[in-house]
């Protein structure tokens, strides 16, 4: 059956091709938008084709039977690619939501498969041959980049854990036999500054080093009007990367790396909007029309520290090469922020004397701020009682208000892990080549979300604070997770001729997970009962589960004419299941699966593993100065992991649910043409048709689209290098990216009951339940286009470049998080126009 499908895919492609593929091979003066060249080692084969490592071996990009977008060192420099969000916007079918909540919160979507927040990543990050284990580092600087490959479709069989949607393969600078170095400085509006520098060279015979560092800062585009400060999207970060490569004889090489980085900035960059049609006006707001304003009384902060160390050994036995590596990673991340909403009276009333200081602070702050301007439909009345209970002089606070009535939040996510891999690969010439290896990983992770009362004394940065303290805890989720991963893998490639090859790769993963609840048996001083609803029957017991999956991948290539290749591949993707913060199911059932809301939403304290079957077929080649690629794909995802956000009188809740089945099909194409020497035009597009086929978590969402998946992406680009004098040239680069309409939740053009449906009938307004129902048709992000420009003058050892990103200052949304039973969405703005000057030198 599988062989028949592969043949049909190849045949269908040869009859006309369904649509696009990978990034194309390019020469150094070809720098397209979505498909840039890769400078691998060696940089090109004898025909001038770019060489990549997509199958863990060096081969021409045009002969790899898969969709790949690749960027070489020249393109990385010309486009100023520093991190994942820079190359994601140049790659068709790829989008990323980066750092909207905190620095390590990076969700990348490839062809409809998204990395769900609070779950494992769906995209593997491999740097210099080593698989990174914490998705918090996905958007961090990895050193002096020299090559990037974005592989689409399941890559677990070749690249390992968490590669269900694809893999990002990076190579950084290796030391050579002579000294070299460089530095780049830039300054732009909103006090944005960056600095990058490196030096590399030999230490002695057979040993060399690379030392690189980077620094960046910005005040951000938005300001907190209550605190009168730039504390909304400001950040400051720096990283140091060291690398030593030593030849231990003719057949052995040792590669040691050490990386340290820090991030300090803001967090929770969101506003809230309501979608309540019966209320009308500002209570029924399209997310795309919202004017962003910030006025929380708690300064949002985010601090992250990253330490990574790795050691990699390569030894050639003659016909067989051994590669072994080990990685230590330690990422500590925490944030403070204002509470989500004061409207549900969590901190307004309490009989417990220990809670009285917070209640007093709430009333006092409301009295002092009566009439303070907040985003409609919010208003601060004479008393903090929500307007539905006190229509004459009550308040509508909205999220993150300037009063103390919404409390505080403190979140923690610390992860330490050790991983290692050993691999044997054939190097002898012949039609058959193979690889065989094993992988192991141990993770220790502590996560916690703590809500506390705001007494006017700020946030105490710990998960639990006793009643009577300056920041008493009212709700707490905290768990320690331990994960052990074991995997075996191998691959065989058969190439009977230069015109045909077929490969089979196989991997078997075992993930053993254990969770221990860390919440003390304490009482909520405001609402009574335990501070974690899962403790109603006593302490939450520990849990253990094991997830297993076999991940095969088959690919084939057929050269039907010179420089014209058909290809097809099929693979299985896998992402382990896991545990939500224990007590999540209890909160949802107690608050939303009751009359009159009757949400009928299924949330479990543990979520299932995600599996996918992905098929792809395409054609790629070159006709004169034009390179092209076209591919079609179909992916069926079982138990897709999806992030849900719940808000109510209990506070806030973050969980991962499962969508039983999602079907994804689409086409992707790219083309670039060398108009004249030094001038390249390029274009690429992706169209993804996604559909939810089954969803036990929310059954009424069947037929809707896959969350976080744009309907299409379009990339257009032009790069021109014009010699103006001996050793001097002018460089102009323009990139235009259009991202299609995007839903961010399984609930889409639908009406749902909310907590207002529950509260209105018993409030002073005495309105019927349906008045509080929400409709989410206005929660879809509209299509938007962003233009980036760079104009520079470059000499042999220096350059000066004027740059502008989002030069037309397009307003768009970075993320929309509908909180369905809350009656609205939490939205984060995209980056505004940034312009400035960049200076660079090298030696």
C-alpha cells in the first residue's frame, strides 16, 4: 500500500506537479526571499549546486527528496538574520509567535502543525550537529551563523525528538587556519541598539577557537501610561558563545562549545477585548481594530538565564565514521505581571482577617482612580464592585487594570537536562550507505503559576506566600516533571545510479514521564477551599506514564531530465504526551461544565501523544537562469496538541488539550531568477487547507481550521549587488511577506456561553443568559503584509547599511488567544516600524 502511494505521488507530480517545494539552490549572488542558498561544507559540488545536510550527509540541494528552505552565510548577512523569527518570515509555510508572553514562549507553525504553548516543540533545533532539548532557546542567538536549513515535514527519523512538523538545522562558524573577526553595530528608533562581534583562529597546530558575543536592547514600541514608563515590550539581552575545535590525529576531531545568555525585559504583552454581540459597542470588538493601551499597576518583568555546554567527537575508522556528543542545558525563566481581571470580585470580599489588607487596598485604589481612562468597555467607577452588580457606580476593569483589585501573577519555568547521542555512519563509496545510532535524554522541569493578592507592595517572587504576607497566594499550580527519553534509529540509502535514489529511515522513541505536585495543602484566604482545586479530596498524587512511537520515513528521487528531479516522501511524526498542572480538570469542570454555561469542554490533567502521517511529492529544477520548486503535501494529525486559556472568578488557567484529528493539505512553490549578474528576483507561496475532523475536547468545532495556521503565505523579494568601484559595491534588498487570515483557536465563527451568561441573570441587571453569549467570528486575525528594506555600501572589510523593517508601519496582531468562556480574547500587537543605521567591519 505504501509503495503504491509513493508511485502515485511521483506519477501525479510528473503529470503537472501539485505545487511548491523547497528552497532552491543558489550561487553566492543569488539571495531570494523565501528560498536562500546554503553554504555547507563543502559549499558546492562540482556543478555549482549548493550542498546541504538534510539527510545527515552532504548532498546537492536539488537532489534532496524533500522541501527545504536554505540560507547561506551571504544571505544571512544581507538579510540580517539573527534568530528564528528573522528567517521564519522569509520561509513559505512557516510562521512564528515569539515572546508575546515571555522570552522562552516560542511557537512555530510549519504547514499547519503548531508548537502548542506549555507542550513540547513540534520543530527540532539542531545546531552544529547537536539536538537542542529546550524550545525556550529556539529564538535565542546561537552564535555566528553560517548556514540555516528549514526542513518541512516529519524529521524525527533523521533528526530526533520533537521534529513532527520539521527541523531547523544551523551551522555556526568553525575556526580555520588563520585569524579572522568582525563586528556589527546598529542603532534605531525607540532606543534600539544591537552589537555582534566574533574572533576566530588557530590556538596551535590542529586546534582553533571561536569566541562570539551579542547584545541587544530596546525600549519597545508601547508605553505603560499609569507607570509612565517603557515597561511593555522593552528588553535587554546578551549572549556569549565559545567554541574550540581540535584535531586529535588525522582521524579524530573534538568540538567543545559553551554558551551563556541572559534576558531581562517585560512580559505578558496583551490587551483584552470582548466579543459579546448583545452588549454591542465596545463590548463587541473586532480584534483587528483594537487600539492598544497599557496601564497595569504592576510592572511586568521577565528574567531568563541560559547555560549550555556540549562536547562532540568525530572519529573516522576508515569506511565507518563515529559521531558522539553530549549536551548539558540549564534554562531558568520567571515572570511577574498584573492579574488577569478584577471583574470577577476575587479580591473584593473576604471574611478572613488575613485577607483584609488586600481588600482595603482594592477599595482604596479604586477610589483614588475613579474615572481613570482605560480601554472601552472598561471604566473605573466609585466602587470596585463589577458593573453587573452595581450599575450605578460599579466598575468594569478589564484585564491588567491600574487598580490593585486584579491581584498579581508570578510564573516559573526552570528546566535542566542532559542528553547524548552516538551514531555510526558508512563513508565507503558504493550504492548503499547507512547510519545507526542511539539517543538518551533526562529532563528535570519545574513549572508554576501563582496568583496572589495585591496589597500595594508588589510581587513576591516565589510560588507560595502565606496569608497575612505582603502578597498572599490565592491560587497555585506547581509541579515537578521528570522525563527520561531513549531512542534507537537507523537509515539506509540506495543509489544505484546518479538519476535515482531511495532511502529508508527508522526511529523508535520511548518517553517515560513522571510528575510530582508541589502545592502545599493551604487555604485560599479569599474564597476558602484549597489554593488548588485539585486538592479538594486531599493531596494530589504523583503520576507516571510512558509514551512510545515508531517513526519511519521513506523518500525517493528520480531525475527525469538534466537538472530536473521528481521526489516523494512519507513519514510519521511524533510528539510525546504529558501532564498539565495537576488540578486543571477540576477547575474546568467546576466552573464551566455546569449550568447555564454547559461548555461541554473536556480537559484532562494529562494530554495524549501527538502522531502524524505526512505525504509529499514535488518537482524541482533549473531552466537557464531560473530555478524553481513545486510540491504538494497531505498530513493527517492524530491527537494534535493545542493550548487553551481559561479565565474566571478562580483566576487563570493554562492547559494543553488534544484535537483528535486534523487533516492538512496544501501546495507550495518557489522560484528565483537571475535577471542580470548581481540581480535576483524571487517569489514563493504556500497555501494550506486545514480541517478539524474530530475533537472530543470541543465536539462542535469539527469542520473548523487548524489553530495558528494561516490560509496562505506569500514571499516576494529582490536583491541587487551593483559594483560602483574597485572593491566597492552597492547592495539593495527588499523583502515583502504577506501572511493570510489566521484563526488561533478551535472555536471560530461560533456562539458560545460565557461566565457573563452565568452572572447576568443573578446580577442587578437581571438580564437573560443569552445576553452574555459571545461570538468569535471577529477573533480571526486578518491578512497583513510587511515590507523590509536594506540599502548599503560595502567595501572589502567594511559596510554601512540603512535598514527599515515594517517600513510602512503596518499594524497587525502577533497573537490572539481567545478565552472562550471568558467572552473575549487576549491579543498581542506585532512589531511596528523600526529603522536605523548599521555599521560593520571584518578582518
